[in-house]
C-alpha cells in the first residue's frame, strides 16, 4: 500500500467540512502525505496516489484478475475509474477553499488491452480551470514499457460549498 491509508469504514471518510476548509491543492497534498484517508475505491481497484502538484496528479497501480470482464480482459470500468480519478484530482488542485467539484462528463479511449498485474501510471493534467468549469485530460501508461493503454478527457463543474 506504499504507506497510504485507505478508508475502510464510513467513519474514516473525509468530512465535507474538512475538505471545504482548505484549498483542493492542500487537500490533495494532505492525502498524499497520509494525513487523510484515500477514497475506498482506490483500494478496491488497486491504485494509489503517487504525486500531486498544481494542475497535475499521478496514480500508480495495476489491474488484477478481479478487475476483468467475462472475456478475461481488464474491464473498461477499471480504466474509466482510474482515469476519472486522475483527471478529477488534477482539477481538485485548482479548486479554491470553500469550493468543490464534480465530474459533468468524461470520455475514455482504450488504446490496447492492459495485461493483468502490469504496473501503470495514470497522469491527470488540467487543460483549463475557470470560475465554474474545468477541463482535464489523463493517460494510462505502462511503467515498464511506457506504452499508452488508455486516455480520457473530462469536463468538471466547480461549485461553492
């Protein structure tokens, strides 16, 4: 788990008030430092926050057999969730104190089948952040081979708390 704390019970989840009391960048940095629980979805899907800076967030992980579809390949929902996390967390780095964001839409392109247990990095980058909307992109690449396995774009809405 690379020293990261993953919330396993509802009482371990980050409170909305705590998140709204800091900027999105501060919240993401605190998560990376282990001061806040990571969302439970990251534990279920085997990916972890790896780096945070303004406009850019990276996750690392690997799809497991439990994440495959009936054909034995990595389910599209795994790619989508990891990419949505990377893009959304990149947007979060631009959210001011007292505000929050949510995904309005996202589109995923799966370029090639991802081998099970292959280590990946998903990097999300903000392309535009305005008062009420943000646009971001992300890509999943193999850590061993550098190949592109999937990419995505998103539009998020930024809302006052």
